[in-house]
C-alpha cells in the first residue's frame, strides 16, 4: 500500500511526467491488499492462540495486542522539508480528503481506488476494522495533511508469501496528495523519516520493506536515496516489484 519522488533522476519527458510522478509519489499496495473481497489477510483476524505464539517466541517484548506498537503515539520527526508526523486516519474526519487524493488521475492509475467515497471508505475500513496489522495514516507536514501512508506488518501480509519474511518486518505504502509536493525530494525525505520512525518505535523490527513496481525507476531511486537497498525482484499478483529493504544495522550508513 506508496512512495517517493524522482528528484535524484534525470528529468522525465513531458509525456511521461504525469505517469511517473504518481508512481514516484507512492507505490500502491498489491492487489490482494487493495481489494477487501479478494485473498487478503487484512480480512483475517489473528487467533488468540497465534498472538500468544508470536509473543512466546519473542521474549524481548510484550504480547502483540498492538501489532504495530502504537503508531498513534509515535513522536514527530524533524526532516529537511519540515516537521512530520503520522496521524492515524479517522473516517469521519479524513474520508473526503483521502478520496480526493485517490481520484487524482496520477494516483488512481496505480492505487486503483478512484470513485465515490464508498470505495475509499471500504479500503480504509478493511484496515481499521481488522486486527491492527495495517494502520492507515495521514502524513502531516508542518501541521498540513499532505500525504497518505499505510504502515503494515509485512510478515503478516500477503506480501510475505512472496519473499523470505522475518518476524516483525514492517512495510510502508505512500502517496503524496499534492502535485506541488511531487518531484522535488519530499517523497524521499518522508520515506527516510517514516522508516526511521518505524525503527525507533518498533524495537523488534529489524527491517522496513516496500514493493514499488520494478518499472518505476524514479520510485526505486527515491527508496535508494532514502537508505533502502534493492533486495530482489518479486512477482506479485498485479506487478513485478522491486523488494526494497532498509536494514536496522545499516540505517546510519545508507
């Protein structure tokens, strides 16, 4: 479920600009995640037994009653483009804004969630009414909501069927809502900031992952600029993806 900009790339052609900006602004989720009626682990709830098993196998932390370590309480991050924080989505407050972003043609081409508010609401409720393995958030920069993030447990997601997942792997999806924020380094700055927030607030997470379309060179470049490395090419149901990984031991090196 979005990510970056092409500021490190050569200028795209005018014809390709609209297409690459949306991709560079955000990697859409795999089809299984975007469609709540499909084969989507967001529709499944962890049993009490599985939660207990996960906790028993991890003596370093408490039981995963909160699978993402209280995203709502994560501290703001100071970035080169301003002070940034993640604010979990509330449908009654944020639905109109997120729907407008999803209907931007550049975004809709890759997220495939254009349409009336009900389409966006269904996508959000699949996460909000689930067991907490994916948290939809507004990205707020200097008090202005300007992006949409999904922070999710990649090890509990359909993505885990396609790569050797480790316990507590955490994934990022991102879209930038405003055209003015695309193509000027904002996406790269936010990707690095959010990956750092994950690693700061999720001590059991050793890797942050993402899966932009392999053809999306500006997005892949933005991840690389944000400290991720290219790990593998992964065949997902809807695309050939570049598995991008930010490793905790390398976070201050890359």
